[in-house]
């Protein structure tokens, strides 16, 4: 069974601060995806990383895939209240199935 | 593009009754759809993988006779919770993988269905 450990579980910060969310595993994934979920809604895909060492930027969000394709990070610069939500990482295995991390609940206070 | 809908968005039913949840890919065909369950403040747990025209593959611990999955077409999968009990109350989310992959590995998620069993 592949496990993805996501940290921290909860994060409460002030507007303008930076933060990093980590997603770690002992398993290798063919790809890793980051989602954001609002209460009562389904997850919305933010990014997919495929290549070891890959870095992708989405405005103030920077995503990195570890060289060994076992871990990933999400860095948010100058967080805004609109960034509040549940962030989920999900690793895809060779069978094309997703394993989700436990999620990071982010609250950005104005 | 890549929109997935679910119906209903919420449902309240009495204990012992059955509830059907639909998952549709609106603008693409999906050979594979996935059903997840999410409890409050927790992450998504995969329940089953549904392939068009074949039987669903259930994850360990998920009762296939209780959670009936049908994937009759390339755009529709249904999950029927049979003889529902209060402990089945949860947020059920489906996702769909495009038949023609656009070069990525993504699954597209529906908005979820909140089931409350009284």
C-alpha cells in the first residue's frame, strides 16, 4: 500500500506570509497532483508534476517534485485570504490510481 | 472543458432505503471513473474503480454488495448505496479519466454528493 504523508495538517497564517506544504512517501509515483478543495465541493486540480526535479509555477504557487519522484512541495508566496482551503496532494501509481495525502487545511487571516 | 457533474448534490434518506448517485462526464468520454468517500475534515478515500462495460474493482474493506457501481456508458457511472445506515452518511465524490488522454495524468472530479441517512 502506498502512503502519502502530508504536513502540516493545519496551518493558520496572516495575509502576506509565505508557507510550504510537504507531501512525502517512501514510494515512487509516476506523477503527483495537487488539488484544492472548498467545503462542500469536489477537489479542483491545481497542477500535475511528472518529471523528477520538476518545478511548476502558478502565479504565487510553486510546486516541486522531488528528484526521486517520492515527495513534493507546494510553496505559496504572500498568501491571501482567498487561498484558504484544503490542499490535497495525490500520487499516481503505475495502475493509474490516485493515493491521496491527508490534506492540509489552510486558513489565511486578513 | 473536462467537466464532471454529480446528481444529486445532496440527499437525505431514511435508514434502510437505497440511494443512487450519478456521475457524468459532460464534455468528454471516460473509460474509467473512480468513486471516493470523504468524512468531515478528512481526505478522500478511494472506494472503487469503475470501468465502462465491466465490473467495478473495489478497495479492501468496501462492501461491493452494499455499494453497487454501474458504468453503463462512457459518460455515466452510478453508485447505489443499498440499505443505507447512518454510518453511511458521508460526502461521496466521483472522478473521471478522459478516454483520450490529453497528455496528462489527470482525473477530473465531480462536485460531490452529500448523503445524510436518518
